[in-house]
C-alpha cells in the first residue's frame, strides 16, 4: 500500500485527532500534511507487519506534541464543529453546541497524558494495544492512566453540573 492510499484512508481521522488536540483548524490541516510528509520521509522505518493507522497516529501525535511544545499557552474556545443527522431547532442547536464546548473545555483542562489517552481510546476508538503503541506506553499504563483520566474527567464534569453523566462510556 502506498502513502497516497493511506492519506485517502486516514487523513480525515488524523485531522480530527489533531484538531481535538490543537483546536486550530488551519494548524490542524498543516500538521496533518506534516504527518504524511514525515510518513513519506520515514517510510523505510515502517515495519510491514505493523498497522499503518497506528503508525500514522503515532507520527501525528509526535508532530502535534512538537508543535504544542513550541507554542505559548493557548487560549482555547474556538468553534467546535458538531454535526448531527437531524437538524435541531435553533435553540436546541445552541444548547448542544454550548454543552459540547463545555465538555471539550473540561477535556482540555486535563493534563496532556489524560487528554491523549481519552481521545485515543474513547473518542477515536483505538484498542489498548494500539493506544499503547501510539503513546509509547505499556498496555498496563494505558489501562491505569485511562482509569485515572476518566475518574478525573467525571469529577470535573460533576463539578460543572453534569452530575449524572458517565465520562465517555
């Protein structure tokens, strides 16, 4: 399989992953392209028996973390894109958007390791094994960090008035 095929298959998912980390649409597009440029440059290091998706997400995470390290602390609260199959009424749409923004704000308030493991496992749906590979952790560290991350996330949701909510399943 070629890098161009991987781009077709995974670029949108990688873009959304990066967007969740940066909350900057333009920068997320740039970092997505940088991810695939790096994949092309380092294709020789790709182990053919490995998952291309996992390898690409590892590159995307590293590119994004490198970018974020170089930035001053960012003020988040840019528009979060939220799509829904049925069109809600304007008031419902506003309430949904406000709730989504609040949940993302709480997610952004978590320390980076908690935020990354929640995004990869609960939002992007990666397996424990793939998450461990992307983050460079052991599987047991993924499990324990996810448990602590979800507990912290649930506590912050409760503190903000989402008392009956269970964090991301």
